């Protein structure tokens, strides 16, 4: 290894303390003198000097000092709160291959073979799970300014528990939002979440897909009923596929990455007896390493991160966080503009069951919304995060529509903050 000695810009070596070899030699001389009775009183640090009776022990001593220094920053890099995460992260990706239409025919509700349904998508038009009992045009208008909302995204989120087989075997959540940024904050009604469910036995899809081949696309005959007319083509967000991965997996990848960098740093400063003997390192080097390493390692993850940024740093491009009915899993961008804790999230108005957090849209999605096929979003179209709360009873309705409104809270970024 090359010398760790630092040079100043003029190219001259900076003043350095005694080298570890000099220190070692000094201690060992003292130790030998004491053993031979030439020293009456031994140094105050007798046990410390004992450790320097040979180079290997001195090496161990120096390395243990470095390790001790590293420990606190290691715990800081891997905070325990993420290690138990049950959250899935959603990322948006442009559709590859056959284009948007082919993608939709294959993986959305346009395909009668529901075993092919996957994740969800952002933009274009909604694809209705129940094409027979559509939402009214009225519910898709902003409650604040009364203009029609834009379709933002939909995710397929079926309930696996047997008690939901008769009503939540298929389940899709839709999100719509107003283009006017003034309507977005809190629960003003500029964002609307709709939940649509079907039992295993239903009159839209077969209960079993056994007869269908793995990748057979069976286009819905009722496709015509998938009425998109209310979504003017000039008012569509750009289209993206949503792919999901568990936060734990992402954490593992991210940890491996950080751990690799961390180990590289440690490798650089590890002291060996050979290095001491070869006089490759100085006392100053050891001191410098011990004072700068924690900083260098911390910089990798950002020392002054807020909880929000720390958690997001695991996968910076996450656009969606999904964690059905796990209380407190919402990640707020700030402590301001959160739902009123006293009032709480309103109960389901249909069955009076509590509503609990299911998913949130992250501000990272904003980067993708005003792309090539711009919908002409104003510059102040912005949100911190959009949290969606759904009925834990997953109730259904016999009314004309099978699309039930759920509770949404939009947290704007605190004023003057990023
Ligand atoms: Zn509005
Ligand atoms: Zn309900």
C-alpha cells in the first residue's frame, strides 16, 4: 500500500508526529528496561506498554482503536427501524416492447385472464375492473373547483384472506387528481381514490383461469363498456408501468452497496505489522484516519438526513409505498400539514369500519408527470405525499356504481422547504 502520508499543495510533506514504529520502539525499550530492573518506576500506562511487547500486539491494539471509532457510525448507517419494514415500494418504468396498448391488453383488466394482471400503471386512462358499474362523471370532478380530474394511477391489490373471497378476490384502487394545484392540499377534494372489488364468482371474469394458457390474452368482450370518453386525450398523464419490490430487498441491496464502500474504507486504514515495520504510516495518519473516517462513511448516507430522507435513501426513485393496513407506516415529508390527529381518519361512511393506511404516492412521481406528453401542468403543481386510507372491512355496495370513494390526505411540502 502506498504511504498514507499527506502532502501539502506545494508538494512538501506536512509535519508529522512520531511514526507508529517510533512509538512502538519507545514503549518496547521502556518495557525491556523495566523487565531488566533498569527502571524503578514504570510508566503510568504499564498495561498499555505491555501491549507493545511485539509488533503483532501493537498492530492489534491500533486496529482495535480504529474499530472502536467506527462502531458508532456503523450503527448509524443501518438504523433498525427499516429492518422490520413490511412495505412494498413501487417504481415507474416506461413500457418496453409492444408499447402501451399491448402492455394494457396483456397485464390490465382488458385481459380476461386475471392470472396475468400485474402491479398497475400511471397515466393515460383508467382500466375499469368492473366495466359494468362505472363511477359517475360527478364523482370524477374536483370537489373544490368542479373541473374533471385527471386519471393518475391504478394498482391491483387483491385480498387473499378467505373471508374476502366473496367480495375482494379482485380489488383495484384508482387515484384521480385535479390539475389545479390549489385544490390538492389536505382533504379539499382535489384528489379522489376509488376502490373497486369483485368476488371470485362474478359476471365479468371466470372464477378459474385453468382453461387459459399462461400467456394467453383474452380480450374482454365488454371492452366497449370500458368507457373512456370522460378522459379527454389532451388531459392525460404520460404512461408508465408500476413495478414493485419489497423495501427489505431494496434495503439489502442498498446495505450491500454501503457495506462495500464501508469495507473499502476500513481496508484502507487497517494497520498491519508490516506497514509499521516498513514505516509506511505515521502517528498522524492513524490520528487522521480516526478523525475523518466517521465523516467519510456518514457522508455516504448523508449525516443530516431527516427520517423521511433516510428512509427514502434506500431506494431514491420510489414513487409509491404500499403497506396495507399497517398503522403508522405513512412516511410524511414533514411534521406539518398532516391529517388532524384528534379528528383522525374518518370511518367508512358505508359500513362504519375504521379506515387504515394502504398506500402513498411519493413526490418522486412528479418528475415523471410532466414529461413529453405534457398535460400542461402549472409550475406550482406540487405535492409532498398523497396518502390513501381504505375501509378495513372492504365493504361493497349495491348501488349503481361499484367504485367506492376512500379517504385521501395530500400533504404539501412545508412552506419554504424542499
Ligand atoms: Zn380542482
Ligand atoms: Zn366500508
